[in-house]
C-alpha cells in the first residue's frame, strides 16, 4: 500500500478517539485562555490607568475574546 492510498476504514476508526481527545484538549486550552482574558479584563476595569487607556485595553481584550470564541464555535463537539 502506498502513501497515496486513501485511509482504510479501520484507520479512520482508530484515529477517531485521538481526534476527539485532541478537540477536547483544544477546547479546554481555549477555555483556559478565556478565563485568563476574563481576569485581565477585571484587572483593567479596576486598574489605576487613565480611563481612556483602560477603555482601549478593554476593547482589545474583548476583540481577542470574541476571536477565541469564534474559534471555539468552529470546533466540533467532543
């Protein structure tokens, strides 16, 4: 069998649990990133920086959180 051959059914079945685990790990890691961003958001909200700077930082964090959430939505359910 060459490397150009399509995967066998057994190969797909055997790789499925690994794929599920990979997706679950990715979701868990992304959730951790979201938790860290929430903490950062709280630190920004109650920080001593000038209001304009805090608002800009908060907007940046919100944009990052939105992007991470979009990635999480695209991952299949594990």
